C-alpha cells in the first residue's frame, strides 16, 4: 500500500516544485478545453451528417428547385443555412419575400425570369454561404491543433526545469544522493506524461474532425453547385 501511494502520479505531483505544478495545471486546463471542442464538434457534425443523409433522396432525384424547396423541413444545419442564403438572395432579386418565393416553387407557379447577371449574383450568394459554413465548421479546430502541437513542448519544459532543479539541489548538497533527487525527477517527468495524455487524444480528435469537415464541405459544395445549375435553368430567360 505504501509503494502504491508513493508511486502514484499524485505523489509525483506533490514532489514537483511550484513551476512544475503550474505546468501540470495548465496542461489539465488544455485537456478540458480539447475534450470540450472535440465533443461539441462531434455532436455538431453528427447532426449535420444526419441531416444530409435525410436529403440524399432529394439530391439523387435531380435536385430540382421545386423538389428541394418543397422539402425544406428535411434540411438542417449548414445545408439549410446555405439554402436559406441562396433563397434570400433570389427573393431579393425577384423583389418578393422568401415566403412568396417558396410558395411559388411549391405551387408550381411561374416566377419571373432572371438575367445572367442576376443569376451570377445568386450563385455568388451560394458560394459565400458555403464559405461561411466552412469557417463555422472549422471554428476552434485551429485552437485544437495548437493544443496538439504545444502540449508536448510544455511537458518538455516542465521536465527539463524539474530535472535541472533536482540536480541543482544535489549540487548544493555536494553529494550524489539518488534518494534525494528521485522524488524531484519523478515530479519533473510527470509533466511529460500529462502532456502526452493531453496531446494524443487531441491529435486523434483533430484528425477525425478535420476529415469529417472536409467530407461535409465537399457534400455541401456539391449540393450548392447542383441546386444553382437547376435554379439557373428554371429562371433563365
């Protein structure tokens, strides 16, 4: 029991000096932040993919404006935001409300045609909306990447500092005493262990989330391009 008590990370933390404890606390805070970002992004992307899967039948059915607008209730998340931005721009150019535009699509009534310039403005609105959604999906991922890259260096800093202080204390005593420096060295090495425990899950989470964002971006971009082409076909003079 005594061995387990003295060999635990808590014992190593107790043997650390003030700077070593400060590094461990900073790493603990970074770990909490990293897990918060990972969980929040995972939930967000899971919901976004679920919403996209609900729209696959529409996308595979030529994605005509009437089909898409008539099934707005199936859209959610980034896909819905992109569609809403495009419809708002279209309605503004038509000088009608979004509700009137949607009602026109659903009823099959003819909405006035649009010039090539106006259609390009609609396409630009869709592209801008896609860019905004990509930036929103990538929000905090850069900070997560910073945690991945900085944590090992913080751990190394704490370890080098702790070992330096341990050997400095041994030099002041004027003799090599392993029993005197071992607790200090264990406290120093604790920062490296904690840093790896922070960096490894954060790295896995960052890679998985970045890959999911890239895939979802491609899907949203594909939908946007398809819908804009159909929209141009419907409104072209």
